């Protein structure tokens, strides 16, 4: 029993380090050093708790509980009628910045031929993500966890004609930007009747899909 408890404790301690090592190796295969890879991973993870306020969207309707009452005037309260739109630091800002960095490095190596693959990949992932995303009243935008990442992986393989750095960059950029575009940005025009106080681009409901899109490209790097 003591041995099982010790083994279980070691597993709890080692498993996160193992996962962190795998993710770090993924970024290294994309051209990062160990230090920069670790920094990016930690920034993405801890940045997921930071939402940067952008603007407000006015709700179309407010449903009042049948047996409930409001102590405030609904017509005058901006807090009730407005939906706060934010941008998540770890799920949107940092992945977009990494995407721009990877595109810059890849273009220096391969030339402008990569641009067509990336643009086509972003369009494909955006469309698939948009079709598969659900708008849930009271919860917000729910992007599927695996569909954007798998779509980006296949797009990178097909558009680049095989594996390698070009395919990995195409998959990474297509996955992150396509998920944010098709899953969040396009759907911002359809959230006014979801009965939610705020929505975060790359935040809750989307962060997991974006994070997977940051890891899967290493499989074809």
C-alpha cells in the first residue's frame, strides 16, 4: 500500500513535467530554443487567465425570470444590456504573435511560396471551425476541442505536399488563426441574444482548441 501511494504521488509530480516536456519538444521542432519554448508555453498557460477588455455589444433581449424581479431599471443599466468582448492573452494574443513569428522565419527560408498555403489553410480551418462551433445560450461560444487541430494538421500535410517545417508552420498558423477567426471572431455578430455577460476571443470555450493547434504541428515538423 505504501509503495502504491508513493508511486501515485510520483505520478502526480512527474506527469505534468512529462507533458510540459512533450509540449516543449513540439515548439523546439518548430524552431524555438528550449528557453524560448518554455517561455512561450508558460505565457500561453498563465496568459489564459488574462482577458483584455476591448468593447461592448448590446444585447437584443433580456429574459426576466417568471417569479423574479430586478431592483434596477433595465432600460438604463449598461451592465445588464451590454456584453463585454475581451481578448484572451494566452489563447489569442500570444498564439497570434507566435504565428506571425513562424511565418516570418519560414518566408525567410522558403520564400513567398508559403503564403498561398497558409492563406488557404486559414480559410479551410475557419470554415470547418465555424460550421462545427456551437452557440450555447447562457454559456457562450463552444469551439470543438479536436476538430480545428485535426483539420489544420491535414491542411498542412496536403497543402505543403508532405511533412517538414513548411507543413508544420502551415498547420500551426492555419490552426491558431483559423480557430480564432471561424470560432470566435465571425461569431461575435451572433452573440447578442445568448444571455451572457461577456465573451473572450481565445478564452473559455476556445482556449483548449487553440492550445491543441499549437502542439499538433510538431507531429509533421
